[in-house]
C-alpha cells in the first residue's frame, strides 16, 4: 500500500532508535534542533491544543546546574543541548490526554533527532526536582516539567534494547 | 549526518501524517496491524516498563457498540479495526511518566500505520465512557483506557491541519 521505497522506512527508524547516553564533544546547530522541534510540534493533540513547550539549554554552566538535579548527571553534562519539555497548563484541557500528547511530541522529537543523525535520551528521573528546574530557568508555575531530552552527536550506536513480544501486549481481540 | 536518502524521510512522515476519519469499505490484514503494534512497542518508557496494552476490535457488532460510546460514532463504525489503547496499572511505576510513554507508543502506532499506507485517528473523547468500554470488552480495572485508535484504508488524504510556529513554543533559551 505504501509506495515502493518508502514502506517501512519510518518503522525501521522507530525500531532502530536507541536511548543515546554518550556523546562526542561536538556542537549541534540550532537549525537542526529547530527542525526536530518542528517535527515534535506535528504530534496530534486533543482539540489540536498543542500543549507542549520546550526550553533549549546550550550553555555549559547551565547544563551543569541541571545535571546536579538528576542521578544521570554525566549524561546531561556531556550532551550538546538539553531540551526540558513542559506541559503548558494554560493550554491544557484534560491532563490525561495532554500528558499523552506531550509524550507523542517527545517521541517525534526523538525520532526526528535520530533521523537527523543525532542521538538523544528521554530523562524522566529529573522530575523529582521539577520545582528546582523551573526555578533555575526562572519559568512560571503554569509550565509543568514533563522530561528533559539530552541530545548530541552519538559517541557510538551499540546500545541494545529489548521489548516484550507484541502478542503479549494484546489484551483482547474479537 | 544522516546518510543520503534517509534524511528527513521520517520527519516528512511525521509532518505529513493526518488524522483520517473517512475510510473505504475495505478490510485490513491482521499482519499489518501486528507490524504497527510492534512499532508502537518500540517507544521508550521509564525503566523500560512498557506499560502499554492494546485491544483489537474487528467485528462490526462490537465496533458499533463502541461507536455508541462517543460522539465520533461514524468514525468508529466505518473503521476497519479499532484499537483501544490501555495503560496497565500493574506495569506502571509513575503515572505521569507512564502516560507519556503510552502517548509515545500511540504516536509510533499512528506513524507506522501511515507508513504502511493506512489512515488512523486518535480518539480521546471516548474516555468519558472508559468504564463502559472496559465492561463491554470484559477487561479488568487494572487496565486504564487511554484512547481508541480507529484505522482503515483512507477514503482521501485531503485533510489539512496547522501548527503554531515553533519559535512560539520555545519558552527559554540560553
């Protein structure tokens, strides 16, 4: 059904993408990030409310301070850029749906970065210090921290992963 | 950075995908759905807990009953297959992170279906009747309904959509 040559390219990227936690000491162009954030913004959302927001942290000093708020500090310190991801409560209409929408946008971001030759990892553990992240970036309470995506040029791509067999995920069929 | 010919293919799919609400009267092979659900399962999740679960509803009578639980009944009735998506509370460790993971998996599902030539739409409005969906499918309370994805062969692809300019989404940069 998909036209020849396109079929499975997207699925291949989805399956091959890995969480990248080791980066080269190399910078990343802002224009690349903008492409990836644009892809993120093309996630679906209820009533098309687009509740996702992003911060871009490039400066080493600020990356180091964010790194101090998670046990994954080495990842954050060495990334070329950190992208704290937020839910904008003022754009929100249903928290359960909006959290999923932000998750969909974050997955788009990861897939786009992968597609652009970058590596990234979705850090959730820093949410324990969500209030400190907001304070550090001097952002208002209406922004709820959802994750921090750390991105850069991958030092390697030999990360392995695994998933449960898909048939185990199907709880009903008729 | 991405190798020639692969760059932007994934981003293109992300940006071109639309919510499809009109389907041809044509069936969809189970094997296609399995490919798409496998892609869904390759979403990232905290601690790799993979909290997503799926139901597959093919029978017209059951589709009609689900259709009665949402204002988007025409979409559900005419889809080739309905995929109620759940969060398995027994696999859950942090509701906020797990909701985002299910959103990421659902986005993978939509992208994979698009890649395979199908169309689909993410229905959240049916969550108002989440308890009735569980009862109809005779599923246990440990499964939290997160959405229903309706999929089929698109009747057309002339759906338009729009997004806010990406610079408006950036709340901080330094």
